[in-house]
């Protein structure tokens, strides 16, 4: 499964502040929890297109009305085929089995510190960057322990920890087993640190550390590059949503910043994702829907030349929902667009700058515009199940009906 990497401010405050402090319409909708097929543009109360609801797990079932949902990550246990959602809440991380998407089961939870830098999964282990006593700690949870859980919801503890010199962002390259961290503080320049997880997932070994310089991104993603720029094939390349309206690319193998590419409008790059051929990067900016008030705009970068990328087009969606998360799987991009819910883009015409919307599901139809409520994050499991975190509603388990 993929990673998640957000800034300290994004992880700690966004979902909580939005759900508890920001003005918004009442979350009075009582979500239907069972299967709902999308027919005639609706699945029960939810506007939709080519996406069915398999089930819904309410926040009340995950710890009570004081909880809010944040980031969600999927885990697939290859040996058994079981699938789970790993969901950030205000006070803990919740584990929900969705192997049968129409009958989710809350297995348990985990939480010992303040989550500050996101989480990732590698070789059946969950890695969570936490803050404890002012110090950064990478906590490691063996997820296979969840497979034997039965009966009431169980509280799980970390199986191992790894001390960090500071806290910040991190992601894991699934192809190499390298965890890439950007860590720093108000008095230290951010360092890029690589940890090797391949020998023992519970005993990371530091490979190197270097100082990439600015800008410091809100989010970044790393791949073992196999794209068209032959100079860097086989290198670990990272792209980040950085600074004010820019996309930055680093070569972690060569320990050098390759480029910083600015785009027109506006100023809160939030999430990036490579296409699977590594020819393009999609970037979500979470602010342009608010100021100046565009419809959701996803920026498209041609990275055929990694040292001189080009922002060549953008996709403007049909709503003003803030694009807070995106993932690419094959020919589709999956976006969590807050008040507009989940939007799925077909990327077959991306070279012409013309993605098209192939599916959608609005998890909070009672909110609209540039709200932070609604679909905050998502992930796509190997079965095709899409798990979505709704800030005020909980976990939605969706089944798109898309062409292969």
C-alpha cells in the first residue's frame, strides 16, 4: 500500500479544527450503513456516478461523538487476502477490517503519542511518526497481530520504536524498502534521512542524511524511477508539493535537488502523485477553491525532463470542493475533494491535458463549496475497494464500477 506524508500542522490540526471549530452546516445526516447501489445519480441520499456504497462505519462506532476522522490508509495481507482500513482519529488509530466490504469489523485501535508526520505500511508493518516528550519517535506496529484478534475491540501497542532526531514528514518507497524522512525544527534546516527497512522491518538502519535546502514540502512521494528521463532511471526520485505554488523534485540517489517548478495560481500545494509510467505528476492545491474561488483544479506536470518539468495543463472539476488527497492507480486518479466527496479521473487523455471524470460519490451532500468537511482522505485496496475518511461521518467503504 501507499504512504501518507503531511506536515505537522496538517496532521495535527486540520481535521480537528475543522470539525470542532470552523463554522459549517450541521452534520445531521444519519448515514445509512448498508449497501447502496448508485442508480439514477443517487445511492440513497448520496449523489454519485458509477460508485456504490458497500458500507459505512460511523464515528460513534469508533470511539464516540468527540472523535473526528483524518487520514486513512489501506493494508492488504497478501498471504490471506484480508484487507483493513487504518484510520486516524483525534485520539488514536483505528483498525477496521473490510475484507467483506459490506460487513466491516472494528478490530481494535492503537495510540501512545501525538501523530505528527503521517504513517506508512511496509512488509505488514505500520510505521507512525509520533511526538513524545518533545522528541520524535517512529513507532512500529506488526499488523499481523491484528489477524488473530477476536471478540471485543482490542488495544494494540507498538512492537518496536526508533528514535528520531526531530520530526517532520516521511514516506516509504515500496520498491526499495527505504523510508525517506524530511525532519527538522524551527532552529534546524530540514534534513533528508533514509532508513533501510529491508533486513528487519522492526529495526531500521540509517543509510544517509543530507540537507536538500528549501522549499520544505507539505507532502512528498518517492518512486524507483523508470520514466522517460534516461539520466535518472533506477534512481530514487521524490516529488513534493512545496512552498507557495510549486512542485519540487529531488534525486535521493544522487542527493541533489533536480528542479522546482512553479505554477500559476495559487498558494497551498497539498498532495502530489506520479502516474504509473512516471511521465506525469498530478498536484492538488487546496486553496484555489477558496481564493479566488475556482472549481477544483488539479495541476498536471510533464516530467519527461526531471530537471525542467513543465506545468502544461490543469483539470477543472465540476464543483468547488477542496482537493485534499489524491492517489493514482493504473489509468485512474482518485481524489478526496472534501465537500464534493470522491472524484475519479480517467487519465487516458492526460497527454492532451484532458482527464475526464469517470466516477464520483459525495459522502457529505449537506455541505458544499470550499469547506474542509467531507472526504478528507482515501486509499484504494487491491480488490478495488475504496476507503474514504469523512471528517464528521467516519469511514465509507465504496465499490466503483469502472472500466478496467
